[in-house]
C-alpha cells in the first residue's frame, strides 16, 4: 500500500533520476538504477521484520552498499563475468527474501 512516506520516496527517486540524467546523462540513470537494485532485496527483507519504512530504506542502503559488492566480489572468483555475477547475486538475494518470507512465520521476529 502506498502511504505518504512511500510516495515521497518515489518522488525523490524520480527527482534524483532527472537531476542525475541532466548532469551525467545515461550514466547517472544507471547509477540510480544500480542503487535501487542493490537496496531492493534488503528493503524487502526489512519489510518482513516489521520496521518503519524510513528505517528500511536507511538500513537497506547501508547494508546493500556493504553486502552486495562483497557477495559479487566473492562470486566473481567462480563466475568470470562481472555483469552475470551482479545479476546472479541480485536474484540470489531476492530468492533469500522469498525463502525467509515463505518459511519463517511473521509473528517470529528474527
């Protein structure tokens, strides 16, 4: 459900995308997309833990900036293509969120 906070965050992301496009062209849009891609699995995971949306976004950004590149770096030793490794890690994290939501009941906060 979209509440006022989520609408504000969506409008900020759209504004950031426009500003980055004006200054950095398509590279800026790719940066905003990659930031969303890095933080999305963690925001979904924190949503399951019944946190406020502001906390989900902040923790998702910081943990995504730390964990996502670390997993990509380690998996890149096995898979030699960096682009394929990035998408594999993204889908593995989404799969982890799906597993957590499916097998852990919501009344047990981890």
